[in-house]
C-alpha cells in the first residue's frame, strides 16, 4: 500500500520550509542515535494510511521523555521548522505528512503506563501506549478502556484526533474519556490541563481544546483517561436483515428507546462477503448488525430481548449469539479488520474512506441515498458503521491506475458530505480533518468559526510550527 | 441578603472603565425601552448569590434576539466598554459583577425552546430558558434534561459555568451535554460551534472552549443540548448512617463497583436539621445519603439491592423509599433548597460556599479532615455533596457583622482547597472560578496553563470587553 502510485493524492503545492543543517546538527548533538535522517526512517514517518503523499520530514526524533519532546520543539522553534508528532502512523487523513517540511517527533518509545488508579477508574499513560497494550496492562484490575478505533492506535494519536470506535455509543469518545493532559506547547513549555477529578469548572477547558487539535496546538506527552469496570456480563449477537434500511431502522429505534447498548455496528452485504473471505467466517451474506450488551446478567438479558423484539419487527432474523470471550473476540477482530479485508478483496486497490456522522433520526436518509449512489457508480466499496452514533464509513476501493475512479469516488464523497451537513451532521465523526476535509470544515462550521480556530492557532503558535497545514490553511 | 453589609467582600480596586454618554445614547437609540439605566435595575444586575460587591453596571440591555446581543457588543466595542451576560443571577462566584464597569446584557427574555428533536434526543434553546422551564416544555416528549444546579438557573449561565448538579454522576455535566452553541464573539460576530451530530472530529472543540468560559470569550445566544429518555422506572431512597465516614465509604464502593446510580447525595446532620425545619420533613437526624436509581424495573431493583448491601456493611439503616413522583419531588426539592434552609437557620447570615472535587478514592481523606476543622472552628455550617462525583460543598454561615468569622471561614476554605489540590482534585467542581478562585486556579493548573488561557483570551477579545476580571487577571 505504501509505494506511490498513479492514484496517490499529491498534496497541493505548499511552501516546503528549509530545514537548516544547523538544526540537524543541533538535533544530532542533543539526541544522538535517537535522531535519524535515514531516508527509510524519514519515509516511514512521512506517510500514514491516507492516500496523500508529500516529501518526507528532514529528520525523525525518537522521543523517550517529555523533556525530549520539549527540547526538540525548542530547537526547531528558532528556525520556524515544523514539528509533527507521530504515534503508530494509523491516521487516515494525512495528519502525519510533512506538507511544509520539518521534523517528525516519534513518541512510540514513550510507551509506559505511568499510574493506574483502579480505585478511581483512571489511568495515566505516555502517548505512545497503544489501546491494546493499555487494556493488556490493566487486565488484572478488572477495568478496561473502551475506545477502539479500527487500528491499534496510540493513545496520544487517539487524543489528537478525538477518536472513537465501536464502543462510543455507550462509553463516549476521547472527548468524554480524556480527563487531563500534559502538553508541550509551541514554545517548548510543558503545561498540564485538568486534574484527576471527574468534573471541574476551573477555567477554560484546555483538555478538550487539545483533544482533536491534531497536533496543531501542541504535542501531547501524557494522557489521563477514564476507565470502566469490566461488565459483569457481556453478550454479543449478530442479526441479519433483509435490507440495510431494516438494519438502520432497528438501530434508530434502539437508540431512541434509550437502550444502553454497548456496540451496534452495521456491516453491509459487500463487507460481510469480504470479512468472510478474509477471516474465514461463515456470516450469513446479508446486511447485518453486530451488537454487544454490557451489564448485569439480568440487564444484559433485558436489553437483548428489547433489541430482539425491535429487530424482528423490521424482519431481522433470530440473533446468533457469541457467548464465549473467544467467539466475541473473533467477531470483533473481524469487524476491526473489515478495512484490511476490503483492501484485500481488490488486490492492488486503495481505499478512500468517508466519515460522516448525523443525528440518529437522519441516519436512514443519509445512508440509503448514499448506498444507491455508490451502487450506481459501479465502484466496489465496503460499508461499515457505528450506526448507534449515526456515524458510518464507506470505503471506495479504487484501482490506483484509473484516475477516473478517484474522480468518481471523490464525487460520491462530496455528495455524501453535503447530504450529511444538510441533515445537521458533521463531515468527520472520528477521523479528523487532516488534509482531506479542510473545505468541508468551512462548509460545516462556517467561515467565522474556522477564523476563530485560526486566531487561536496563531496566538498559541505564532510561528506556525506545530503540524502546520492541517485542519485549515493559515 | 442583598443589602451591602459589613461582611461584604469589596472587590479589590480595579480600573472602572468609563462608560461614555455617547454609548448610553447609542444604546438608548438602538434599544429604546429594552435598555435601562434605572439604578434599581442596574443594582439588580450588578450582583449575584456571592458575597462580593462592586458598583453596578452603567446600563442593562434586555436582549430579545441574537441580533440584539450582537448589536450591544458592537456598540460597546469601540469604547472598550465591558459587556456582562446575565441569565437569572444565580452565580455563586461573582460572575455577574461589573468589576471593571460596563453594561449588563440580560438574556432572560431570550427564553424560547427553539427546536425539540425528540427522535434525536436533542433540543435547541435560547440562553434565558431555565432548567425547570425546559423540563416543563419537553414533558410530553418522554425526555428530560438532567443537569440540575441548586438554583433554577438559565441554560446559558449553566453552559457558561460548566454547571452540573445531582444527576451528574450518571448523566455528566454541561461539558458532556452541550452539543452545539451559537455565540456572539467580542467583535459582535455570530458563530456556530458544533452540529447536532452526537460526535465529531471537525476541528477545534470550540463548543467546549466556550462551555465554562464564564462569559469571557463570548455571549452564548443558543444552546443545543442532549436529552435522555425518562427512565422506565425511578426509585429514590434515603439511608442514614452512624457517621459521615460510613456514608462516604458506602458511596466510594458504589462508584468503584460501577453501579449506574443516578444520584447519590450526602447531607450531613447539621443540614438534615436545617432541611427538616425549612421543608417540614421528618428526616432522621443522622448523616444520610439521598439516592436515586434509574432504569428498567428489574435494573432499578438490582441497583438498589447492591447499594443496600454495601450500605449495610457500613452500618447504614434500611432504606426508606420514596416511590411516588410526589414524594420524590418533595425530597429533591428539599435537597435543592438546602442552601436556603441553611441561610434561614441563622437569620441574617451570609454563606461562603466551597466547591472542591476530588477523585473518588480521596473523598474520605478530603472530606473528613475538613469536617473536623469546620467543627473545631465553631462556625455554623451546612455540608452537602454530590459525593458520587467526589464533589461537595461546605457552606459556612457567617455573621456579617463579625469580620473575624469571615477570616476563619476563608482560612477553612483555603485549607480545604489546598487539601483537595494535594489529592489531585480541583478547587471548583461546578461553580466556576469567577472572582473568588483566581489564585486557587493558578495553584491548581500551574502558571503555564493559566498563561495559555490568557493568550487565548487576548487573541479572541483584544480589548478585553467580554466579562473582564473573571477567571484570571489580565
């Protein structure tokens, strides 16, 4: 997937700032082997899961501490050289690309769980800890961290993009689950936002200003998160439906009734086939909802019965249950691998992923028309959705050697986003703006709000060195 | 309570900016009878429920529309005259005081519920709608809005102070429940933040930057809120305990177990007596927890049983149940009136209210030592707490003619806040910083973070006209 191809988006020409040798020398002097200018290393840090391409950064600093990050920023500042934080590289929106040149600050070695406060349901981690690592390390506490984007992303990256995933319908997103941060600002100063208190009215909510700022206001060097007790009972169910519409209408009713469902994921029939092939599953080849219920044994039973009643009204088949942890893991792994399953279904293809999110009552309107358009286009696609949140992803699977396909896909995406915005939704539920959605952001929020964002950015980062060229142009 | 007394805090001398006659003339010309310079009106708008006093604003504009607010701000701007939004005047921290002079923008006439989207569990309201009015107007939808500070506050004011209340332990605070805002900025421009989508990664989280900004970054003119289905079953219970410690330890265990309790309020024995006298209740004169359970009938039963088991381990008495809506309303009204009950218990007194919030495991440490100190001081006090969130309020009841009492109370508060901060908590869980906690904010969050707040403030409000002198000095 990584070799540049004809399909690759070239980032519109922007000023590639000079990275003077003096800075590289200073970085080498300060960081020694922790600083690399090897082409392979730079190239690996100059791309992500998006289809954008830009020249790689001039150097990569492998930070091992907050002080490392602060020093790298302080060294880059006087030269107005951009610094771009890097976690595991799983961004889908070009966040990691050095579109204006600069240096990459890789925080993957900052991967310690610093403090588990099981009794308070909080944990403090370094930004390079991944979500799976975190859950592995806190296993013995009986707690878990629910936010699960498809990739095994870093917690720092997840905070920076305001990520969510399949559990958000019940547990919220990074917005609700980050309690406090340590951040290196553009001046290289280390600040703390928030405390471990569950709520606070102490001044501006800097935590939530930083969450979702995509590295443009600071580098996140520590994250305090909320945890949740592992539910006493968990059950997962699959229910297939005669149509996507039936699955969607079931979801809408479940949410409107206030059922505290933990996960409700739509998988369309294309994607069911891809997942079956990739993960060797035997899912019935119909649109389906993958669901999970958390609670007490009685509560889980009650939720499942309610949902089953609703589903059968819409022609859903009887639930198939995944009751053992192993079966559940297999199911959810398959869901998380849908992206890779889809890529593999069309060898050599690249995917353009959409990320609209609409109020739940608008979900059918938004989704069904977009399915009809995608079907009519003839372009293969996958469709998965965190439908309980009104969020879904089309992945258009494109032949990289056919520029017309990209054009068609971009046109589909454009129609979809326009529809979502008209339905009072957002162009991005969880992936972030990055390079791909800057125009959509203006349409969505209005020029005034984006100007206000710019004003904040200019005030906090006067030299525009923090991951410049993302979210909005300056 | 409103006549200045010997006890009144005089706001430290600050520059009272001139309000030129030309501005008053322009306001009169634009707003006619909607603009008042009558002393009584100005005085009413120049104070709140805090014990601070400052000269009243020079004029009050009764805004009836967003355009009114924008025009008032635009008129004041060129003169660098402060504008201070006013809802119902229930702030406890001096937010409404014209400490640098200026004009008050009263939004209480902007009190329309603009759009109920029951199918999406959202509602959009003008800022002057109060929380009780909102719940009254959405009654027929089967939904409710859970955030309930003691006062019947305005939704705009609640957003501005990031308010919460008794239901926050289950439903979150204004931070989690405001989806989108319309805001008039310092330049008089109208911007929108957020959409009705449940989640979004679209750029900086301006919604949460504005929530809790205490009017210092803009005037909130529209608020979109999350609503919740009225639970199928509700039951409220009172449980009294041999000691505060027993009540607190019960709470800690309930939270740590992840019981989704909807409300768990501590009332100390002083306050029980006050509430009994005020509301003519016959509550047993012991420390007690007032609890509420929301869910399905079976779920509520299950929660209650779990909590009852825990309570009895700590010597709690059998639950007394309030099962009818009327009984429950009576109970919660009594809780909400605790402040007024306390004030009445010492005729002529004034209260200084504390607002610390700590991680749940630190609650006993924070609370019990502070109770001992308050008892030793001899000053009458009430003590109520949203203990499920680690948040509680002492109200020291002071003789306004005895400056020594205030000194003692401030010393108690200082000790309490220092203790809470050392325990990784916050100086304010839900009341805001206002005038009273500026120094505490610096201690809590560090000079660097407060400087970052100042930088944002200066960038968004270069003339410092939006409710200046609150949260931090500039």
